[in-house]
C-alpha cells in the first residue's frame, strides 16, 4: 500500500491510497478533481472509491465531478450533506478493496458527521494509516464547529488513541508550524516540540509536506493528546479535569496568532534600506 500526498488549495491535502499490485486507488478528500484525475491517468491507476472525512467544500467539492467522470465510482462518507455521496457509512463499519481494508471511525465535533478512516493492507508489514481530515492535525486538532469538548476528547483519547502507536497520521491541512508554536507556548520546556518545530520549518523552507506523523509522535508533542498526563498542559489551562483542559486549550488555540518569524539582521537592514529609498523616491521633487 502506497499513500500519495497531494497538496491543493491554500493548505489542504488530498490523498491517493494505492494498491500497487492492481494499481487500484482510493482517493481521500479529493477537492480538486481535475488534478486528481491527471495524476490517476499519468500513473496508470484505476480510481475505484472516494473516502470523504466531512462535508466542507475544501474536502468534498470534487466528489460530484468525479462521479460524473468515473463510471461506477463509490463515494463514502457519514454525512448526508456530502456532495456526490453514494454510500453512507457508520461507526466501525469496515470496507474492503482487494487487499486494502478500511475501518470507519466516527468522530463528530468539527462537524457533526466527521469520519476518520483507518487503513491497512492484508499481509503487509508496513505501518497502517489513519486519515483524520480536520479532527487531528500534526501538533493540534480541529475547531469544534458543530460539537463539544467532550466529543473531541472522546475522539482523540478514546477512538484515535486506541489505534496502534505506529499508525501514520495523514491530516487534512498543512498547519503544523502554527500548531507547534502554540504547543511551545503551552509547554515551553518540551524538547520534542522544539525539535519538531525546527524540522517543520526546514520542511516548509524546502516546500515539502510535514505529513505523515505517527500517533506515537503526536503523544510526545501534541498538547491535545497530553491532557491528563502532562502537568504543564494542565498548568497552562488552569484546569485538571481532562475535558475542561480540552475546552480551555481549544479556546486558547482559537485566539492564538502565529508569531511572525524574525528576519535575519541582514534581511532587516536590506528591508529598511529598501523602505528608506522608496520613501526618498516618493519625496523627490519632479524636475
């Protein structure tokens, strides 16, 4: 099983899960259908299904076009608001596509119909994967747009956390640097956060994705998975009860603005010189 990461829109990801022997492929949140079909054609794949994590346009808007273009295509999801939905799924339902298995994990909160997808391949020693949409991010979690702190606490600490620790996490957006800056605010002494933030900045400089992480890594630096076992997270929120820690943590994250990166001194001098020259040009009399 191979997972192809495809960057789209401003910071979204869509994915292709590929069974390499048969060349059959499953798309996850294909919001830019023409680009997906170009990749499918170029790589000689056969698109057989779409897994939709939730109904928001930046995850589901490509479904209808794909259904029209690909005869017999199945679109799976848990919310009737999902465009192009052909097969509604429920919690713990399992799907099978040749050797690829999918378990549906109902995780309502970001929207009331959010579904994550746990994916593994028969007789394969590679780590399994979970596609979390806007529920779990690298270093963070999604906003509670249609749900509660109780629901997100259950989603992260009971549902997703129950998966094998080596599970690879493929989320819906590239917002790792902002998330880790907030994580550093919450736990300023956490060396894992510092290491991960430095790595994420380097990836960003090279225009490379930070997905996937693993669940084990998320437990090391994601404050939303460290609610009850990390005193620094409790101290930051002023709460002890895990759901209340989750509630306050998300409210603080909602208010958090990513600190601006400081430019190197040479760049600052160049910028100041450029502004000075620009100002002089504007003030120069016309002769």
